């Protein structure tokens, strides 16, 4: 027995409209096509579905029995088709993104709010980690799209720039350098640093710039977040290199000072990462397009 969804939809439409012609117009097919679908369904089931009463189609007892069981199938199929269309059109599903601390804490919210405003059925899921861990999870297929600021050399990932920030030197207001407008890399040769862990984009980028300038700054304390590092700087434990985005509020409150280092290239681009050999899901692709155009 071979029963198709088209046949069940024809049965439901004729039963509801009371007319083969009306059902055909609603389904977007010809009236003979509706008759053919119902004839094929009757043959497949071995029952008579419609009888003529006052020259109009009337469901037989068997037709009512079949229709009662066909309706949930038709409704489920309609829901299925709607859900898949919304998913394919980036209007439904889960937007699963990995993001680094800086981007996840200070930059992603405005992007996400604009993106979700036109997509009320989308469920966002953001996972925070450092650049190295996010890149590793993309490579393993656990996450399809990651937003990072650190280097990813040696990994088979596509990297799409979408904005950026600048690292600044953060220090206690009473620090010997706090009264300067800018500093040079050589001024930091003996300074103790508070830093993110190895694998963090902020640490890797900032300390690579220091090393390239011949400065091997000692890291006296590693902490997992910019907020924790700011508290350590406020306590006088050391200085730090952090994103301007992360220190803005503490600077405005007078808790720390933020200076630019004149001779270090500390501007950096944010990048969206994904595997070159895998297609992006519709939502991730649409979100990436939104990032590019922002």
C-alpha cells in the first residue's frame, strides 16, 4: 500500500470545502488531479471515501474514519514544512556561537539584539572561552561559528574579519607612569604584569607585541577574566594589557588609568571562524552576514 501526503491533503480539502473544485483551487492543482489523487487513495486503502449526495461529495463512513486519522498526519506535515522553511530561511532554530571573553562580554550583545529582533523564534546559545579553546571546538565540530581576537595559525579554519579593538596599558592611578599621556615599550621593561591565561587572544596578541619590541615582561599573576585583572590592577599587584572595551567603565570611574603604548601595534581585528570544509547552518551564515555588514 502506497499512500502519499498529497492524497491525504486532497481528502482533507474536499471534506472541508465540500467541493472538488474548491479543493483544487486551494491546493493549486486541477479538479481532475484532485479526483485522481482520491481515486488512488481509495485503491490503496480498499475503501470508498466519498459518496454523492445531492450532487455533492459526502464522506462515507469509511471516509470519516480515514479523515479522522489523516488530519494529525496533515497537521504534522504542515508544521514540519513550516519549521524547515523557517530554519532554511534563518528564522528558526538555535544560533550556537563560541566567543572569546572580550567579544562575548563587551561586543556580541548589540549584534545579537539586532539580529534577533527580526527572528523571534531563534534561540541563541553563546559559549565563552579563550581563542585557543574556541578554535579547537570549531575544528572538532562542536561549534560551527566562533568569534575570536587571537591568532589561529596552523588551523584549517576560515577567518572573516568583522571589526576590532585596541589593547591599552592599564595601571593603578598612583603608578609612576599614570601621569603620562602615552608610554613607550621600553618603559615597561621591569613592570610586573597581571594577565589572562596562555591561549587567550588578549594575552597572546599583547605579549607577542612586547616580545617583538624586545620586552620580556614578567607575568606575576594569571586570572581568567578582564574584570578580575582590573581588580588586581586596582589593588596594585601589577599593570595589564587589556581591550579598551573592557576597561572603559573602570577608567570612567577613576579606578584605573589606561594609556596607549606609542611604539607597539596593539590594534587588532576580530574574526569569525568556521571550518572551510563544512557548510555553515543557515542561522550561522545569516549571523556572519550581519557581522560583516555591521
